[in-house]
C-alpha cells in the first residue's frame, strides 16, 4: 500500500483532495448571534458577558461586511423592533 498520511485506508477509499463546503450560513448565524446577545441583555441587563460578546459579534459583522443598519433591518423583519432600537450606531 501507499502512504496515506498515517491512516490505514487504501488510497482508493481515502481521497485527501476532497473539497467540502466550509460554511454556507455564516451571515445568518452572525445575525442570530447578535439577536441572542440583545435578548439576553434585555432579560438580564448590562452584564460583563453581554458587553464582551457584543463587541466580538459586532467585530465579526465588520469582518463580513455587515453594517449595523443591516442588522437592525434583520431584527425588525423578525419582529424585534425594540432590540433593533437598542443597537446603537
């Protein structure tokens, strides 16, 4: 048998060059994450956890090219107009 990178599989059954879809829901999950953080903020108040994770979530939005107005539009279409108002620009 040939070298299979430490695996004990025949080369025919183990293809190392298979490209898979990494993530198709990054943007949707980013919106949902911010929604979850804002819901926890409304329920428990302004905690350290909320402050830290909201900064990280907004940084992820910036990385993906999602503006705050896009997040506010998403929240209003889902029926969370009060949460959208809490999200400052």
